[in-house]
C-alpha cells in the first residue's frame, strides 16, 4: 500500500474537526466557533456548534468555555502524546472523508 502524506495548518485542523463533529452531532448546516488551546504542553480542541442562524455561537468565549467544561474526547492521554491524539483524529477525518 502506498503512503499518503498530509500537512495541515491550524485553520485546516479546525475546519476538519468542526465539520466532523457537526456531522456526528446531526447538524446539516450550522454555525461554529472553535480554537486550539495549549494547556501544560497538551493541545485541546475547544468549540461550539449550533444551528445555522444561532447568533449566540459567535458570542461564546472559548477560553472561558475551555475552563468550564470537562474533557469529552475519546483518549485520556494514557499511552498517547497530544501530537499523536491530534494526528489520529485528523487521519480518521481524512480516511472517512467527514470534514
């Protein structure tokens, strides 16, 4: 099997993760706001997704949201580095085409 190589910037990463999560959450068209947060050397995605006409989405303070909500990802970090977790999420999105 031939290798495929990928290199994404922050905007690409946010778009892929946001669109994948929106589809998984049942949204067709949606509003979203997201960012990557680095906390103690670990990278976290924080975001909010709402209905297309939901004006509150743009008003969400993502740093405050990050500090208020619990981690709800699928990897707790045991045995994985933050770069590996992010890479796995991106590879899944690329393989499934859900971006």
